[in-house]
C-alpha cells in the first residue's frame, strides 16, 4: 500500500532505478518520501506528476499491483492494472516552475 501525503495539486516526484521506485512530495504541511521495490531494469529516470491525479488513478485500478510504462523521453506514463483488465490510464509529466 502506498500513501502519498500531499495537498491536492502538489507535485509528486518519482525517481525510478533498477529494483526501486521512490515517491516524494513536499508542500506547506511537510514532505513525504516512500521507497518501494519494483521490477525495473532500465536507466535511472525521474518524472514530476500531479500527486492527487496519480493517486486517484492508482486507487481506481482496484488492484494491489500496477504496471507503469514510460515513453522513451520519460514525459508520459501509462498505468495498467496488474493483472491487466483491458483498461489503462495515461499521465503527462507536470511542467516545473
């Protein structure tokens, strides 16, 4: 179970590296960092997403496991329930600044 504590439109930073995904949020109320194991063997990458939007999608999948697929530029993310259920969700990276 992953819980990201944040204001509704704060930024979620995802750092992904082989075997590990770190989720980081920070807002006026504090910060939250969670590291979870994952099956990933690509290059280290980071993405910045709307925290609440990401959590809404994760909660809506209805499964304990998800599959995340990045495009080659790491600018968009597809979230798929695992096991696959014939549906998926797309997120675009949030512009910083």
